[in-house]
């Protein structure tokens, strides 16, 4: 089976800041084989990111931080897995090791990659590489990078505590829910 064709008509950068937003004009081969009319979409160019649920024996760690995009319609302060953006020329593993150390001070001993997925493919290019990460010693204070506006609290949980947070609706971040599902074998 061949993939349907996509014709890029034009792409223009509308915003180049912490995030980038592009206007993309394109046509594509429809399911019936005909070519679509021109379509215009705004795309949040986020790139790849990494995330991991940290564990050490029966102990688990999440982080809590303000996520301003959720504040008007939700809690604002989210309990979530460690996460961050993969830098230019950086591998997902290197990015995850850096993020875990910056946010929690832990060093990763072993990684179990769960998979990669898009968070909101209708409007964002962000692809998350998700893992369970066994951590060892803490060699730094964690808390995030102050110069990047981060103020991160490390939250230690037992498996029952993670399950309770899930059941109580405190896990409202998709990558955190997916990691918890994988940790528990998909049942709370």
C-alpha cells in the first residue's frame, strides 16, 4: 500500500519564540484518489520531547510545577512525570538524563522505553519519547533551571499513592497517565 501524496504549497513562520508557529498551506491525495482543495493549518512546531516515570524499588517520583496553559481551565499546578525538550543534536536518552538531573537531581541507572507518540497531532508536531526510569543516587538538588522559569517540586509516592492520585483525577497530563498505565499494566 502506498502512502497518499502531500503537496506543500507554502510554509511561513508566524511566531519564533519559546514555541514556533507556522502557517502551512498544502494539498493532499484524498482517500478516493482525488486531490484536495488547498488547506491551511497553523502548526505548533515543538519538536521531540522526552518524559519518564522515575522509580527505585517501591518508591516512585513525579514532579509538580505550574503549567500556565492549564491554569485558566484546570489546576495550573500539575503532578506529572519528568519531561523536557530534546535539544538540537541531542539524543532522546541524553535529553532524558539531563532533564531528570535538572528537575530531580537523580541519576538514571536503567531505562525501559515505552514508546513514542504525538500529544495533539491535529495542531502540534510534538512527539514524546516515554520511559520508565530506574534511578540511583541524587547528585544534585533538582528543582529545575531557575533561568528558564522553572520551580519544580519533587514528589515521592508509593505505588498505592500513584494509584490513588490516578483514581482521584490528579493525573491530568496525558504522558503521566500513559506512564502510570504502563507501570500498573493498564489498570488503576
